[in-house]
C-alpha cells in the first residue's frame, strides 16, 4: 500500500512541529521545503525541545528540499501544507506552492493566521480542496532549534469551495486529521471555519492592529483609553460584518476578548512583528476582511482607517527589509490635490 | 525712563534667539529662566552661531534665573514670553509661568506651536492680554550651543480676549513688535491669528499626526497611499471646522499643503519627536482643535481616531520618559465591556 505524499512549506516553530506530528504517525511520506537553513538541516536535522514529543536531536522527515521546485520534481503530492507567515503583499502563497500543486489532486492545507485565506487558492485551483488549520501551538525556531512550549492544538476544517461537493471537502478534512492527529497532539475537526475565523478577528483586527500602530501592549492600550475609543468600536464593526455574512458571534464576545489578556501586559503578534522589523500580516487580518465588508456593503469607518494607516507602517517595514526601495531624491509630483 | 521688564521661559533654539533679538534692541530688560543648563549658562553664557546675529561667544541677557519662582522674586514683568514646547498633558504652561504673572499687568506672549493656545491663559488670567507668536525660525540648542540656520521670522498677533477691548490688544501686540523687531530679524504684525493657526493645522493636524503614527515621512506617506486615504480627508475636516468657526481657507489649500514638501523626504516635527522619544504636542495640535469642533458640532471621524490612536502613542512616550508609570503586574479589571 502506498501512503499519501505530504509536502510542508514553512519550517518555522509551527510548521516543524506539524511535520514532526505527521511523521510520528507513520501514515504518510513527509517532505519539507527548507529555505534559509537548508544545508544545515539536510546535514544534521533539527534539534527539538517539545512539550509534546520531548527532546530530539537531529530529527529529519522523509525528504528535505531546498525549494518547492525541487520538491515538485520528485513526487505528486496528495497534500501541500503551508505554515509560512501569510504575506500576500510581499509574496502570494498560492504562487509559492504552485509547482507542487497538481490540479484536482492536491489538497491544500493552510495552517496560517488570517481571514478568508481560501479565496485566492480556490480562484487559482477551482477543483482542489483547500483545508483550514487554526493552530494554538506555542513554538519558536531559533537557528534550527525548535522550542515548543505549548501543546500542538489545531482545529481543522475546510474553506468552502463552491465548485465541489460539501461532503467530499468535509471527508478530506477528516482524512487529513487522521494523518495528523496522534496521542501527543490535539487535532480536532471544527465545523464552522468562517465562524471561527471571525471570532479570532474580533481580537486580531482590533487589538492586534491598534497595538501594532501605537506601539503599546493591550494593557497600556486600556490605560491610555484607546481600547474604549478605537478598539471596541472596531470590534463592533467586525461583529456587523460577521452578521451580514451570516455569522452570529456570541453576545458577550467583546467582553471575553477584552478580558482574554487580563493580568498580562500582552503584546499581540503584529506588535511583536513591528518591534522585530518584520512585515505584518495586514492583508490577511484586515485587508481580506475589508474586501468582504465591501462586498456585503457594511460600513467600516474605523477598520478602514486602521488599514490605511497600517499600510504606511507596512511600507516602512518592507523598505527597512529591502522588499521595496524608494529613489534617493523624492520625485516631484505634478498631481493636483483637492 | 524705565524700560519694560521681559521674562522669557524656554531657552531652546527658538527662545534663545528671541531673547537675543530683544536684548540686541536695548529697549527692554531681558530676563530668562534656564532650567537644565543653568549653572553652565550662568557661568559662561551661550555660544551662538546665528544667520541673523553672527557668531557670539558667551552671550548673556540681563538676568538669568534657575526657576520662574526665582525670577518672580526680583521683578514685576510687563511681558512673559513662553517659548517652551506646549505639552499641557505633561505640564500646563499657564501653571509654569504663574509665579511671574501679575494680574491685569503682565502681557503673556506664546511663541509656540498649536491651536487655540490662548484659551487656557485667558481662562486663568481674564484681564491679561495674551499675544500669539508664530515662528518660522530654524534654530537648535545643542548643550548650550545655539545654531540658527534660518532667519527669525515671526508673526505676532493676539489671542482675542473677550473681556478686553480689541484696540488695547492690538496696540499691545504692536508695542511688543516694537521691542522685538530689529534690523536682523523679520517680525511683523499679522491680523488674523485664528485664520493663520487654522491654516497651519491643515498640515499639522493631518500630515504631522499621521507621520508620527505610522513612522514614515510625508513622501513615503504619499507612496504608501495613506496621504490620499487618510490625510487628505482629514484636511477636509480641518477646513470644515475652520468654516464653522468663520474662517474661510483658500480653495487650493490642500494642494498647496501637499506640495509644500515637494522634492523632500520630509519628517514633520511630531515624527521627529517620536523618533527622539519625546512626548508629542498632541493636545495643542489635535486636542484643542477637537474641543472647538465639538463646540461647533462639526463631525470629525478621521481626526478623532487619529487623536485617540496618538493618545496611546503619547502614553508610551511619557512612560519611556518616566513621566507616567504603570505597575509591574497588570491590574485585572472587573469592568464589563460591551
């Protein structure tokens, strides 16, 4: 019996533990693409300190490739899992994995932050199934050493592809769970991906964004008053978009979200990215949401301004990383503004 | 004949050249308050490199005091000039100079950035005249060495005090110009202080603020698109407030303001402050404007969000400077949010 071929792209803290979990099960052949650490990992594997799997020196999956193109030469993949950061304004994930996708065959699994991530994949691969994974793991990659401090807890579902039958998509999600779930991790099926991703946005589109913009953690945001004047009104906009999209969030969701960081001076991920000088996941957290809001004709005065302000911040983050450049002399525009 | 007593508070790059210009004229007795550099300046005076007055070693005015209280012990002042940054959320300028103000006697001269600065002084000193100075000087104080690179160009007017006759206020402004204006500087009377300060806000409330928030200069703000989506709509709000306040700004003001930095990757003052870790002049640039907008019932959806976001940024700037502190453990709030 041949086992499914799985390719994973994005061997950070999350992705490496996902690959390890799949490999531990021995139900599939696991290939990974390693970009920056390829030579080192190919030679010596990963050093892993994991709350789930213990300490492992020199762990390797079945195959390691330096690029998606190389990986694509050697197999047809039943699953391609993407565990990179999702930065479509820097590089589109559906382009990154394109060489490894076989139309109608490969199931795409997006274990990434953000909202409505399936849309661009389904547009490009209308007859492929696209699964959604929301990970609650705590895990970091520091020069090839993976330190996993929080259990690999992952909710799997599918981004609804209107070109395919629902049961086949649900079945595929459950097949994937069978490959991935084991006695160490906590991988479960979650029916309503849209509900869940809206629920996460109540935090991410409003606290994550505002903290990234202002440079304060959620505790200081509360003390400064900006929680009440900006983030909570923005949460109401998220709830309105969800409602227009047929998703009813819990009545006390705002209270739950605000109190979720109680007792911590907590820095959300986008603020951490800004402090590290990394581009932020602006498009998948806020950009995609605003596309849906526009389609549904929901007004978003606050979220839209946050998005436009963060675009300038993102411009700087990209420029500082050399992703974009500006000429030494500022060009003079002859545009008339009014 | 006794000459008028003038006290100047705030001996930065601007204030020191103002004091020097007054002293050069020999029409008044000039006292200054020097806080951080007092011992050094008392001993050796200032080293000045000035486009207006040339190179001067060891310049001193008539009197130098370490505090306003000390200055107040030695004279009754006809004029008290304030050339500090205006940060009422850190320290209220009307409190700083209080010991040196004699009711009904002292004319207060505010050579500071910002909008509606006279209000708090007139509330506290209803029978004193309050003059407005808008400075276009380029001058910096670096450890007691003043480097003035751009001419001392100053527009003087008065903040209308409803308790006093108009002619007496206008006359006082012109008397002050007579003391200050000389053959080196360019000090003129400007009739309509409100018009002028609104005109400045078209830039300061919209570009200065947004650059401070996003961390980019005005050129990059344009390239990122945020000029068009946030700053220009915010300019329209400033124009609406001005209009409701009886001030008609030029039809092409937006175009003029946007093009004022043409060819420069220009960092406005608030962004420079953020980069240096200094508290920003948020209240006098945006807070005071929003008070007026509210009184006039003008809607300010964009300016209000910018203000609330910058309050969080200001919180961090103040905390980093030790002006405010937070407890080590974040307190748990039992407030219910909805």
